C-alpha cells in the first residue's frame, strides 16, 4: 500500500504527540529520525520533527559523529540544509569524528548544489578554512578526490580565501594537483586550476608564485634538492612540449595530404570504370558503370567522408603555429581524431570498392577483401568510439574552466588599474 508524504507526516505527528521522546531515540548506528528524514530529503518530515524539538535533535550525532546537517549536505538536500540552519544556526559548527564540517562532507560527496549554497550563505562563514583530522580543508579534499570542477567552484566562489593551507603531510592543494596525472585531458584541467591558483608548472621548479598559489614546505624542499642536483639550471617544460607537439604536425600534415590525394584519385578513376561515350545510342556516357550497386554507393560515401575529414585536418594543421598552451593541445587532439576518422573511412572505402568490382565474377575474393578492410578499420574505430564521449565531456569542462580563468584574469587587471 503506497502512502503519500502528507499521510506519513500526519502519522509521524500522531506518534510524536503520544511519545515526544521518539524524536531523540537512536538506532544501532546512532541515527535519529531526523537523520533519516534528512537522508531521504523529506522536507515535510524534517519540518514536522523540528516543530516538536528543534533545539535538541538538530545537535544529535550518530556513531560517525554526523549531525543531521552533515547527512543533508552529503545527500544533496539543499532545502533540508536551509531548514536546519534556519532553525538552529549553531549546528553549522558541528564536526564529525574526523573533524569534518558539513562543507567537507558536501565536497567529498560531490554535491555541487550544496557547496554553492554554503559558499553563498554568510552563516557558513569560516567553514572553508576548517581542517579535518588530517589537516585537509575542503579544497584539499576536492583536489585529492580529483574533482576538478569542484576545485574550480571553490576557488571561483571564494576568490579571496586562503588557498595555501598546509595539511598534516605538508601539502597544499597546489601540491596535490600537480603530481597526479591520469589522461591528457585530466592534466589540462589540472593546469587550468593551478594557474587559477597562481602557479606555473615546470620540470624542476614546481610553481612560480604569481597570485598567491604556491607549494607547501614539503615540495619546496624537494624542489630545492632537484635544483641543486641539476646545477641550478631550469627550463620551461611547457614550451618544450609545445615545440614537440608542433613538430609532430608535419607528419600529420603529410598523412592528411596523402589521404586527400588517394581519395581524390579514387573518386576520379572510379572502380569498374565509366560508360563509354563513343556509342551514339548510349545517353549515359561518362557515368560510372557500377553506379546502381549498393557497395559502390557506399564506396563513394566513405571516400567522400575520408576526403572531407583529411581536408579539414590539413587546414587546421596549417594554423598550428598560431596556437600555444592549452589551445594547442586541445586542437591537436581534435586533429588526431579527424585523422583517425579519415583513416577509418578510407579503409572501409577500399573494402567496399574492391567488393563492388570483384563480387560479380569472384564473390569470395570480394567478401574477403571487404572483411579485411573492415577488420583494419575496426581497431582505430573502437579506440575512437570509446574515447569520444569522454573527450567531449571533458572538453566541456576545459572550456568552462578556460572561460572562468579568462574572467578572473580580467578582474585582476581591473583591480590593478583601479
């Protein structure tokens, strides 16, 4: 039997009238009814419980030290968070057994809506700089978790906050971001955040102080050791990477040119030849002989796609010298994907073209050729199809991060002028 939330709240009111102590009773995990109402994001039930005993139940902690506000923050219940803080502002300062406040919990759970509300509400002032038992601030937790969007949110919402707190391991958020590298796109997002924090990453010096973002004593000590071991020499690794990437464009440009030439030649010569235009009775002179075959039509489509992809990639590669830094890396990844697509289309065009010519007199040879071309095209296509969703999802993150970084740099310039 399904009960509406209104019916359930009415039942709860009746139970609380008969036994007001139900509000304060805990289960084996130490959770009170208010903990469960917050976990299920039931605002009506939370209001019903608070109406009976708001001063006590809001401060009840479970065995993990979590208050109902911690639970609401971890479950993403913004309305519950608002209701609890409105009734009992003091619960904001409660900490769990790991000395984590509600902002720590929301950041660790990835609840961006709750984090945005906490950062905008003045009642939560001071939570940003709180440290847990490991010395980690919410910004530390975001970088440890690898939640780059959350780290950007914390930095953007609190531009004047202290961004260089050191945890018990002697690491700042800047330190945590740099060493971890997973994929090329992840490293790009990390560099954006580092630059927003004021750092420029190099191979020997981990960060040059620009706008306040710097490393803690642990990595600074390691940096000094590296400097001494290298004789005090330093180099700009980012510029070196850009030069290597630009150097690889020549190979890609040659490959794109070859694909353009091959596909252009194939579309002119046409498998199977052309209708003869020497016969007076023939009104189709100059047209392809195999035009009506489905395999030939597939050949023409695939060959055209390969030509288009390669042509676009070649045009973009010509402008590589105008790019640098993050834009260079993003555009080069796009060019590589275009070349993958062109190679796949050209390989499939080869198979369908050979099949359309051979299938009439030697069907088995045409089938073998078609299967062979499909197998060759399968390998890059799987990689491309698997990477494309992840690539475009993270490309959006990079674009948002770049826009935010540009806006921050403009604001800094305006402040300097003023």
